C-alpha cells in the first residue's frame, strides 16, 4: 500500500474542522484491543469500546479518515447489500434482525453527533430515484416494507413530475423520498468520532502502517518503529489492507469518484435541489449527488479509471453531471469546477 500520505485533495479535506496530528507509534505498547485503520470502521469501533471502558490503541497508516471514510458521498442510506440472503441465514427472526441493522447506523450517527458535539453538516432527506420501470416496482416494495415496519420518518413515492420539481431534472421517471436518510461531511464525522474516542482514553497513532500481525493468544501488531500487544485485534483497513494474506481473496476493491463544483448561487441551488436532499440512483454502476454546506454540487459516479488524475476524473464525470443537469452548463454565471 502507499504509505503515510496526507488526505487526498478534496472539498472535504479543504473544509476539515481539525487537521489531526496524532504521533506515530514508537516502542512497545499494551492494549485490550488494537484496531488497525482509522476510517469509520476503526474509529467507530474504538469509540464504542472506549465508551465501555476498554483500553484501545488505533494504528493508522496515514491520517484519520484518509481512506474511503474521508472522501465518500456522505450519504446516509438504510440498506445492506444482500439483505435477503443474510436474513435467510438468521432463522425466523432474520427479517427483523436485518431491518434493525439497516437503521442502526443512522441512530448511532445521530446520537454521537449530539453527544460529542460533532460539527459535520448533518441534514436529513433523501431521494432514491428511478430510471427504469423495474426501479419503481422496487421502490413500491421498499415503501411497503417501510409501512410494515412502521418507519417513523416521512416517506412517499413521487411521480415523474414531482421528482422533476424537487430536483430540477427530467432524468428520472419517479422517486422514493425518505426523510429518515440523509447526508453529512464524512471526513468531519470521522475526525469527530476519533476525537471522541481519544477523549475517553483511546490512543491513536497516525503515520503508523502495520507491517504484520503475530497471531496467538496475545497477538502483536507490528509497525516499523514499535508494536502493540493486545487481547484482540480488529482489522479495519478496508481494501487498503494487504498485510493479511487470508483477506486478499475475499476483498474486491471498487472505485468511485466525486467532483465538486464551485459554490452555486442560491438561484442555481434552488433550481436543482431546493430541499437539500441526498440523491442516488439504483444502478449497479451508480451515480449520486447532493449539495455541500456551501452549496457546491458534489457529484459522484463510477468510471472505468484506476488512476488519480483530477483532470481525467473531471473529463469522465462532468458530462454525466451535465446530462442530469444540463441547465448548469448554460447557467449564468457558468458553473465551474
Ligand atoms: C467515492 C466513494 C463514495 C462513497 N459513498 C458512500 C456514501 O455516500 N455512503 C456510504 O455509506 N458509503 C459510501 N462509500 C463507502 C464508504 O466510504 C466505505 O464503506 C467506508 O468509508 C469504509 O470505511 P472503513 O473504515 O472500513 O475503511 P476506510 O475509510 O477506507 O479506512 C481504512 C483505513 O485503514 C488504513 N489502513 C489500511 N491498511 C492499514 C495498515 N496496514 N496499517 C494501518 N492502517 C491501515 C487506511 O489508511 C485507511 O485510513 C463510498 C466510497 C467511496 C470510495
């Protein structure tokens, strides 16, 4: 893996609340739990354990939130890939267990933002947009599931016309609005959770790539300049973690990129997203977008590209964005990136 890199250049990195500067690991340390990776998975685990009195040490190769957690769409959407299959393995209670899991993350995010006063531009409201008739059928099924489980937030199906009114595009044939989903600044959430864990006694080491793990009753996690011996080790390195051979075959890295416009005028923003909703389409190679707190359009999508040249990413995503919102290409002042 690439080691010890600063945050990738992004809207999120440019608007971060705090530039973290946790010292690298030096010497030998002892912990109840050693967590590898300080993205959402690692920081959330550390905070959860710290709240319950565990002594947690977190080793991060780069910076807190350096990976996917600090550069994603920021959309909070209930749903787990392969829900039905998971439920079928869990017996009679399977469906309700999976339904609870689906929304548990939302509750955790709400609660932590309040408890630890994390400033991360949290907004509620989301549109699941439909491109094909089968997407409408899926949305109808989702609506019925929300009804069945007495989902406590506003939700409703929107016609093609209502969808066009709410997000200023004719690209979709309908949508399911769900005010229980939402969006936020993911890097600030991740850094806020890390700060909260540290306030409860967790130790975080940045610029400390784990080179190997010595397995056993008391596993030892080893970096270039030190080690942490722990009762348990949690691997939270996402697709970047290559030290454990066993994990390699079970991970499938997928790429996705996001572009950000310059801040839109109030009129431009009102024309495309007056309710400040997060929006995502249901395609496997999906597109998703939302406004940032300073009214930029953050537009994300997959593209067949594995480099990191911003101009190449722009070249692929700008036409996709203008296909949804052609008015941004001819607006005055023109929208720039
Ligand atoms: C462009 C994009 C858009 C997305 N949009 C959304 C969205 O809108 N909503 C949503 O819910 N999800 C979204 N996702 C997915 C989401 O971001 C990820 O599922 C989530 O961030 C994964 O968190 P993580 O902590 O597991 O991994 P990461 O955030 O990737 O963190 C892993 C960390 O582990 C560290 N690490 C790896 N190996 C080592 C090692 N050997 N030693 C020490 N540290 C190590 C890395 O440096 C990294 O910081 C998106 C992802 C991308 C890429």
